[in-house]
C-alpha cells in the first residue's frame, strides 16, 4: 500500500513539516486545490513533481470565494479518496486547514484584485469570487512559501489574477499554468461535473466544440463578433443558459476586436440545469 502523506491541519504543524525540506535546501512546489481530485488536479501534481523536489498539495474549500447563494455547502468533499490518490501519486505533505484555521475569529483582511480580476467575465457573475481567491491564495503562498505554484488554465481568469497578484506582492515564486485536462469527448474535467445528470452530461461537451469551431473560424480571418454570435446561438439552442462567450486578449483579458491586437483567448461560462460550467481556449 502507498504511504499515507503527512496531513498538516494548522500553520505550526505545516511549518514543522516543511522545515526539514528547507533545511535540506530542497525546492518546493504547491498545488492548491479544493479537493474532489480528478485527473486534471493529478496532472498538476505530476508537473509539480517534475519541477520541484517536494510537492505540497493543499485541500481547502474556501468559503470566502462562494456567494451565499452558491454551492459551498454542497461542493463535493471526498477527503479520504483524495488522500488515497495523493498517496498513490507519492505526495508526502498535504495542507488541509479548517476554515477556522484559515480565517480565525477576528480575521479582517481581504485583497481586492483589479486588472484581469475586473475583466467583466467571471467577476461579472461572481463579484465576490476573485477577492476570495486572491486572499486565500496569498495566504497559501505565504504559509507554504513554495518556489513554484501550479494552476490550471481551465480557470483561465483565475490564473491571470493569481499570476498578477504574486507579481504585484513581490512573492518570490513562479506561477505556472498547465493545459486543461479533458474527457475523451472534450468536456473539461471539473469537480462540478459530478453534479451533472446523464442528460446534462451528454450536452456538456458542446461548450468545447463551440470554442474549437469559433477559434478555427477566427484563425481563418472571419470577424470575431460574427463568429461569437453564431457560437452564442448554438449554446443557447443546446439548452444552456449562457453567461458569456467572449474573445479577450490572452494576457490582459481586455476586449479584443481583431487578431492584430494580440493573442486571443476565447472564454465561456454557461449553466446547464443548475450546474455552471466554464471553459476556454487559445486561438
Ligand atoms: P479546484 O479544485 O477546482 O479549485 O482546482 C484546483 C486547481 O486545479 C486549479 O488550478 C484548477 O485550474 C486546476 N484544474 C481544475 N480542473 C482542471 C482540468 N480539467 N485540467 C487542468 N487543471 C485543472
């Protein structure tokens, strides 16, 4: 049986577990997650192991990035299954604080990221989200003090916000974005896919198909707005409630009207039934 990782549950035991790594001059990579681990998370773990001698995986469902009407209460929690998967992946340290360890009584600080965090994408539909993400990720970065931190491009706007935050706060680490891991039919892996009914699951891959078609047509020189309009209609017709399908500058996430203005990222968010899915693709 694979060796169970050490599970640190408070900051002092985390520091105790990290001390020997630091004393030995070993590099450390952090993979932040909210648990319910899937192959996408495990791809980040494997890449982290290539980059650094030691890998810390954090599992923390962060209450401050959920609005009261969102799915914090029902978000999938599978701690023991996650630990078994991380043991198989040969992870030796898991950082799993409780909410009261992360946010003790009297906690009174919240980051307010701007720039990519105000692009009018996720932030428009989840106005509280990036403040919560930036705050918890800044805490994770200072708690673990890793040399590298790995994030998925699946959450593209989040990757841009976290990269900018680490730069703006002069945090001495490199944020690395990794490609989205997908099911065979193209659906991006997500812990929230567990919510999908069989019927919803069968339409869900349409989002990625639309992204691919739009990217190909834009690459062929068709006008961006026209291409996106067709894509939006297709998503509506399939029964999604579309939040957005947008073409943005891949780095700043500013609106972009033509390919000449820079590298383009297409980003989509839509609800199928009660489940909100997001995805994105480079052109
Ligand atoms: P989460 O547990 O959903 O907060 O995700 C933790 C990390 O895994 C984030 O950096 C996500 O972007 C990343 N991630 C989630 N889904 C995927 C996926 N399908 N492929 C690659 N990375 C992913």
